[in-house]
């Protein structure tokens, strides 16, 4: 099969990581997979080398552009550039690319509730118009079924477990000491304010925050977060996007990995932490209970998050660590690619 996989960015966000790894795994099975993406801010390539053909569509920054305007322009640019002729499967990984691609398979990584009218409309169309749907967890598939009456194929994410299991975190531990890490940047969906409040309750462990490239404008939330950090008298280390080759060591060096997201479809970054043998603390969500029970500690608000993080750092659990490594090892991209290929053939 000749397969086009579409993603909205070249930056290291979870959906983009998924797109690239799935495309490469499909190619290893003998399929002809290619990736299409929007290159924002002058990007001409992805955050890492990619072993399949890529098509990066220029999407220059426009000063003063609103989120709604950016969404509509992104859809228009990709729609104008994307040539679907010759592809047996067109697979969009987000609402922007699903709007641009036309009839397609759509992966619903998680469901959002947007207030920006253009984005809300984009999100709705990308749910109801695709030919077929994939979800990365049964929890998200249940939301899609209950809210829209849509049945989706459940195909969990893969994870490059060996890359994280082999990582050396000593340089990062030398730099920060015993630190708590989160990956995903500072934004509402990542529970950043709750994590900040929790950090103030255990300031002896530096909080390190990596990642954060996104299409959306979270400057207001970021300003609120920074003001609250000043009020609390804490100074988390905000690294921003971390080079691809440096990320496994950063994860492996952490004394605990915090993942207090309020909305997720799977939790790829959390699974990478388990692969590295790092104690994991996640928010008590149904999707995380489905995936991480027996491998993580669960928390709700800032107080319980602080308690769980302290336990993760100070009370080793060889049982959870072993279960976490085993869980990550089972979620291979080859397994995900085999399931996708079977689904593509099933839907014709």
C-alpha cells in the first residue's frame, strides 16, 4: 500500500512523534509510507531525521494572527499542497490535517473542548467527516462512541522502549541533582498550575520542564503560571524543547516523572519514562487507570500530587519499575504498524 500520514507540525509533540514512528514502522513492513506536515516558522525538516519520504509545506508565521486565523490558514495551505492521487490510504493524525485532507482515516488521540469558533468547528468536522477512525486507547474510543456515536478501532501507541532503557542520565543528575521531570511544556491541558503548586510543597527537588512547542497561544496561561511561581517563591527549570538525542538521558536521569495532564489519549511521554525505569506519577484519569495501573502512582490535586511525587522519589518500588519496563516493552511500533495495516486492509 502507498500510505500518506499527515501531521500539523514538525515539532516534537506526541502526535508528531506518533506519525513519524508509525510511518517508519509501516515502511519496515514493506509498505510505501510518506509523511506530510506543515513547517511553521521557517522549518523545512522534522525535529529528527526520518527514514521515509517527507513533504513539508511552508507555513510562515504571520504577526498578529489570531488562533482562529492560524487554524484556517493552516488548513488552506495544506489542502492546496497535498496531492492525494496515488495514495491507497490517507491518514490524518489531528483535526487540522483531517480538515485539509478530505476523505481519510483519522486518529483521535484525545478529545478537546475548544472555545475558539474556528477551532471548535475544525475539531467537530474532523470527528464526523472521516471515513474511519482510530483511537490510541479504549477510554478515548469510549468518549467518541458516547459523544458522537462513532465506533473507532483501538490501536495503542508504540514506544521506542530500547532507546530510553539504554539512556544514561548521569549528566543531567550532575546538573540538577534529584529532580522531578515533566515533558509537554506549560499549558492548561498538561496540568501545569497543579504541578507548580505541588512543587512548592516539595521544593527540595528541582522541577524540570521540557517541551512546549504547540500551535495554540498559551501566553496568558504562561503569564499566570509565572506569576504564581513568583508568589510561591519557586523557580522551576524551564528547558523548552530538548534536542531529540538529549531527551532519553533527561528522562532517565529524573528521580520521578510527573504527568498530571487533565486530558490525554495515551501518555506517550509517560510510557517513555517507564521504559527508562523512572518512577511515574500521573493524574487519576480513567485513561491512565486503563493503561498504567500497577506501574504508576495516581494523584488528583496539588496536595496528593506532592505526596505521590515524594513517595516516588524516596520510596523505591522494584515491582512497579519492573512492571513499567515490561509494559513499555510490549508497546512496540511494529505491533502498532501491524494493527494499522490490518485495519487499512479491512476498510478497503
